[in-house]
C-alpha cells in the first residue's frame, strides 16, 4: 500500500484532453479517404491544420506515464512485466480482432489463412494504425525500472538525461538533412517524453515556467498555422514536441479540484483510444456516412462528439465485465 499512487487531478484532466484530441486527429483525416467526391485543396489544408494542432496528445500520453512513474517510491520489473503482459494481451485481443476484421473485409470471407495472417500482422506490428502506441508503450515499460532508479538519484540526473534525449531524439533528426551529425544515442524512441513527464513530477515549477509554457504553446500554434502544408509534422517534430511539453507543464501543476465526471472519463481514456477507430470505420465504411456533402465542419464536430461519447459509453460498460475490464 505504501507504493500505491493516489490519483492526480491534473493527470486525469490531461488524459481526458488527450483522448479527445486523438479522436479529433482521426476524425480530421479518416473521412477524406471515404469521401465520394474530390475534396478541395483548401478543405484538405484546414483538416491538416486541425490534425497537427491536436498532435500534442500522443506525446502527452507518454508524459503521463513518466509523471506517474516518478510518483512511485520503487518501480520494479515485477510491476512493469505485469503492465507489459496487459499490453500483450491487448494486442492479441483488440489488435487481433482488428486484424481479423481487416482480413475479412479484404477477402470477403473468414478462413484459416485469414486467421493466420491476422496473427502474423499482430506479431509484426501491422494491425490497425493506432495500435502502434501499444507496441511503443511495451518498449517503454521494459526500460522504466532502469530509468526510475537512475532518475530517483537526483534532479540533476533527470534534467541531463531529458536534455540529452531531447537533443538526440528530437532536435538532431530535425536538422540532420542539412547538418549531418555522426554521434548517436543508444536509446531513442519516445523516451524523451517519458523522461520529461518524470522531470516535471520531480522538479519544482514556479510561475515563470508556467508563463514560458504558455508562450511556447502560443508560438507553436502560430508556427503550425503558418507552415501547414509546407512541412511534415510528426509526433517527434520539434514544434509538436515543444507544444506538447508546454501543455503538459501548464496543466500538470495547475490546482484542479477533483471532479467525478473527469475522473470517470479519465478511467475510460485508454479504452476510448483503443475502440474509437472501430466505430469510426463502421460509420464511414459500413454506414457510408458522407461528411463532405455540406456543412462539413459542423458535421465533423458532431461526428467527433458522437464518436467520443459512444466510445466512452462502450468502454464504461466493458470495464464492468470481469476479465475484459483488465484490458480497458
């Protein structure tokens, strides 16, 4: 009981915000492929802007993991292996279900070959696109005990490590095309976000940092609006990184009171992430809902809300079912 983490209101709010943003990311992109008419360039640019303005959400999920990690007095491999097992089960239940759906949709039938290929897809990481996060978080938990032990030794360690990861994982790749850099860090991936979350949990944040984070968010939004369509913005693009860091820093140390609704939605945030593409595909591929026939942005707004609410309700119900609730 000593090592049990109490729920943090700020982390719950960030979970809710990030899960909503992920839904918006997919709602702004998926309908384009299902459009029955050619989508105008201006609309595509606006949808791309909505997409990139919400990309802070995935880095924030990693930051929440790092923040919660540093709240634990100890972080053993026994604990982390239990988390890894949960995500492996998720891959071979939810991920396998999605792979089977894809196979049946393509082959128009269910067969042994479709089932075998579905298993192969899960093992090789080629299930539905959003499931990439599950593979990445498994890798994160395999190194978290080492990170936790190292970062608990002092603030200097965590600051230096986060800075090094930021330099090698975010900044160097962004400028390497014009200025090649031969030195590589043997660890990469999304650990920089995990470490940043841990650093924010451990270090004291005063008002000047909150003002800095607010300024970073505003400047990032301006940059993204000006450069939409000119650059490829991914989850590890420096601007997306700085915007995510600014949002996380600003929210994580704000004084939020406990809210029952936020708490319940936060508990369902993982399930919402997992299952919302299922309902989105039903709407677009089975019901063939056309969002581009008129009042596009109003339809997208309503579609995003309905998709989020349906995913929330479904997750809430699934979390009441024994065994299944451990996945969601």
